[in-house]
C-alpha cells in the first residue's frame, strides 16, 4: 500500500499547480494525476523539487515540481538571476550566454531562460540554434559573461531534458555558487518568475562565435605535418541527431582532413532520436549505423558525439580487422598518451605542463605520468572539477589535457567543459599519426598496454528510479561504510578511501587525510594486486555507479584477449563480493 502521508503531501503540492500562474495544459495534466486511482505518476512528479546535482538540473519532461517544464526551468532561472544580481551587484551590466541541444522542448526552454534573464535586466547572448556544450562554455569566456545556461540532458534517454548552469569562468557551477543558486531557487514562487522578456537585452549569436571557437579548436593540433601526409584518412562520423552535426565536420575539415563521411540518417536534427534506442555513444547499439558505413567504406576510424557534443565514442579495427569499441578509459588514455608523447617528440613539452584525470578513471594514466615525469592531478568526477584545477593554477602552470572515463575529454583550457569537437579532431590526428607509422589506433592501444601495463575497466550502473530508489541508493552507501569489504573477488583490500570524511585507511588501520576541495559521497577500495573499485551515486541520474579496474601484465599484443578474459572472470567475482551478481 502506498504511503498515505506521502500521497497527501504530493496532492497538496500538486494542487498548487492548479493556480492561474500555470497554463491550461499543465492544469489538465496535474488534474489527471490527482484524479487517477494510481498515484505513482503523482508521486514521481511531485515528491521533490528538481535539484542541482553535479550537472545542474536534469529530469524527465512533464508537469510537476520533479519534472523538466517551463515552470521548473523558470523558477531555476529566476533564482539564478537573483543570485547573479547579488554576486555581481556592482557590475553595470550583467550578461549570460544561453545555449541548447536538439532535444524536444530545448528551444522552448532556452527561449524561456533568455526571456527571464532579460526581464531581470540581464543581457542575454542567445545562440540562434543548437550548439555544442563546449561552445557554450567558450562563449561565456568570449563575451566575458557572468554566467550561462545550456539546455541539454546530454546522453540521457529521449524523455529527459536538463539545465546546466555555468559561472563566469565557463565552468559548471561549483561551491559556494551551486548552493547559493539552490538557496535562491528555493525562495522562488511561481508568481515571482518574470516570464515576459525584454527583447532589447537579447542578442542572437551564431556564426561569429562559431568562427572564433573553431580557430581555438585548431590550436589543439600538435602535428599538422602528419595530417598533411594522411589527409585522406577515412573518417566516419555520426552526431546521433545532435549538436555536433555542423561543428565537428567543420573542425575536421579545418584541420585538413578531406575524406569525411557523415552517417546520413543521423545528421538530421531530431529530439526523438529515431535511429537509436538511446543517444549514447558509449552504447554499441547507438553506433550500429556508423559501423555499417565504416565497414562499407573500410574506414580508419568511426567517431560519434552525443546530443550536446561534449562526449565522443569511437570504434576501430583490431588486429583481425574486426570492429571494436574503444571504451571511455581507453579513450582518455590514448588522448593523454598521444599529447605527452608527441609534445615531447616535437619539443613542445615544458616543466609547467600538467594533466588531470578523475579519481574513477584508469590508473594507467598515472603510470604514464610517473614514467614521463609529468604532473598528474586527480579530481572528482565532472569537468567542473577539471576546470577547478585549471583555475587554481591559471597563469602559473600549463594545462595540456584532461578527461574522465565517461567518454569526455578537454584538450585545452580555452573552454572549461568537455569538448567532443576538439576531441574528434584530435582523435583524427592520432589516427593519422598511427597510419603514418603503419599502425592503427588499436595498435597504439596495445603499445600503451605493453609499456605501462594492461587494465580492464568496467562500470556497473544500478538504476533505482523514484523516491524509493533514491532511498535504496543512500542505504547502500551507508551499508558499505558500516561494513567495508575486506576482499573483492578474491583480492585483498589494502586501502579504503572515503571522500565523505576525506579519510584514507590502510590495512593496519592507519588513517591519513585526503586533500580535496570539498567532501563527496564517494568510496574507493584498492587491492594488493592493483584492483580498484569506486562507488558513487550519480549526481544527474537515478543510479548508483560501480567503477571496476582490473590490472594484468601483457608480454605481447597477442596476450590482450587472455588478459581481458581473466579480467572478466575477476569482474564476475567482484560482483558477487558486492552483492550485485
């Protein structure tokens, strides 16, 4: 039986959405929920307000306080506007950039955001049409704006949309501003939202920013000569109906590549994503049409960007000529290895250079940095934390690349969010470099494993939607803290890290402090054989994530399959240890 108290609370909240401030369509939708005998939809729509997580707002579109709609977007924007006016009260003219992706309602939400900011006296630079997330970040810095909003749910399923809030450095908001915005949003009532925009304060932008952004993307290129020699590298690209459809092919052409094939069916802007189940380049199914074309053309590389063009997925041929997916950890690994290797080869490396990875990303990157005497920094998941590392060293040290396991990479500091546009162009350069040496991308990956050690990474996503799911996830984290594992799949745990208490505990019980900018609800366990397991609730989706890393040694490239097979046996054993099998 459903919780009567919870239902009553949701009904009370829902009735507020029958007020005159809400439109007729909303009234009808909410009334239908109230009238229904099944209260599941009512509860899911009203049991809480959408909250700013690691990526701002994100949720299913529909009516209700826990849904993405013009009213939740409106109240978030009014709260954000209030906070900007408090934070920059001495500034004569506060300005923001507003951007959006291809999703259903994205343009409507973006225009709603622009109208509300302008109604509050804030100048708005509104992109004329969809643009990649990294260009939004870049534009904030380009216009010296105080903030920005990008309407996108990234790679989430089609029923989702989202709201990424940015600060004046072009990065997604961090403390104290995230809490400051939330506090202001929580004070906003629907009657407070100024929906009627001031057209004089809204400037439509487009090509003039595109050109400058692409000029900056070109600066990521390390070896233009290798591109000249391999300009006809066969590239297959798909934007999965999203925001990369214009900018990524342009960037590839700007770099000098001449043999670019775009997957025709997926070049169509469409928030229903008709050709894929989920528009996520991490998933093999999303690359089906791309692989079809890559095989037909005998391509050198297949690359895909997600709907807001901040993540890049890729596939290449293995030693047997079979097409395989390159995972997010391998992607980050290859990028950073190439940047370090070729900057050194061309005499571009300096003692001030450093790289960044997130704590859940493969430790092979740490091995490369150690061997090559390059400073490497670990940070929390999310590119706002990579941006934070850039910010604290700005003017003193030189950021040359950073990424995370979730298929995101940022090759330069001209923007402060992950960037599939520059990543795709750099990937093409890496493939050109490989081809110039008579190798493939797969061969380069094998070379890295042979020199620095094999690693297999696996992410387990345990989805728990709704309020009951959120409660279950929190209970799982409490249980792990109360009873931390002593072994994982037969491997002895020798180090426990809890980022909520910022403490590391070794096998003897000795505790040391973890130096991080703030606490985070993340646990990590390290084993004597190099096995690493990280666990964290997602900040943007109703899931808890387990990140597994298994180490092994490769003597020759032919050992790869055996190493993988052993790793997957180990993964199954770890699942059992964690109660996930």
